[in-house]
């Protein structure tokens, strides 16, 4: 079962497109057909986490997947099609229009992102990719400065809170004095969780880059509002009342 509709996750992601790369490429007369098809999907899987919007600095979106029995897509794909008319694989659009005939199987095939990754690789926007590389380089420099400043401030705060002992920090190769009542100096006591903090810095700047790049694409907000209101009712039925609409 091919999976579609997943987008770029960070600066280093080469598997997926940003929706900005294929925005406003779906023919207008196809948008409503595709939206209705996507909305008609049945729940395939549900996740505790939530995706985030690639156009609005990380605004949270749904965490469920829907299916027509063959294709699988995240609920957020409805938003991207309705608001930004993102292009989708031609072979999927043929199913939307009822042009393909598939043989039914009693066995459910494994889900796979291979088709989507291949399509993403073929539809990259070179201008976007060049700007992405530049933004990554600028962000790296900016993050280094921000984290160094943040580390110095937090280290100083720990030294003021605990005081400095006469013993040497136990971190390998460190010659600084440990904090009082601790075995590490302030800098190495901060090391735990620092990688997660750095990832958050990069994600923040990545989301800002996507938002800035996407400002050239105007969303159809009136149509989107109508679609999402109806879709929310659909999902309530599917999840809570266990009925099909």
C-alpha cells in the first residue's frame, strides 16, 4: 500500500519535498475532487504525536492516517490540497478520477513510502533547494552563536547557584573546577540534553525558513475553512460514532 503526502522534516531531509515546491500545481478543476476523495478515506492508523504545518512556523496538525484500501495518506494532506493546491502523483490522481482498475486481494500488502520518495525526487524545485542550502548554512552559524551565548549564561547561573568547589571536574579531559556538591563543572553539567536543545534550535529556524519561502503562495482560506469544518464533522463520526458519511 503506497503512502503519499509526507513532507520535508528538517534541513537535512533529502527524502521528501516541501509542499512549497509543488504548491499551486494541481489544476483548479481537480482540487475539489481530490479533497472529497481524501476526506472519504477510512481511518488506517492513529498516532499520539502530531504533524506540523510547513506553511505556518510549525502550527500543529493531525496525527492520523486515512486509506481508500490501497493508498494511505495523513489527514494533513487535505489541508495542503485545499489551501495550496499541491500536486500529487499522477497515478494517484488516476484513482481519484476512477481511471485505474485494481485487482482485489485478500491479503493486505505492506505499506511503503517508495513511490512517494521517487516522486519527490523527480519533482524537486531547484530554486527552493538552493535557498534551502543557503538557509542551512546561515542557520548553522546563527545557532552556534546563540547556543554559545546561552551556554555561557546558563553556566554562570549554575556557578552562582552552587558555587565552585576545589575538586576538578570528572569529565574526561576537563581541567575546570567542579560545582560544589557536584562532580562536573557547570559546562559539562549542562551537556545532558544539549543535543535535544540544538535540534530544537535548528527546527525553529527551519520552520521559519519554510514560512518565509511559502509567503509567495496565497492560501484559499474561504474554501479551506469550509473543507476543514466539514472534515472535522467527518472525523468525529469516524472516530467516535463509528459511522461512514
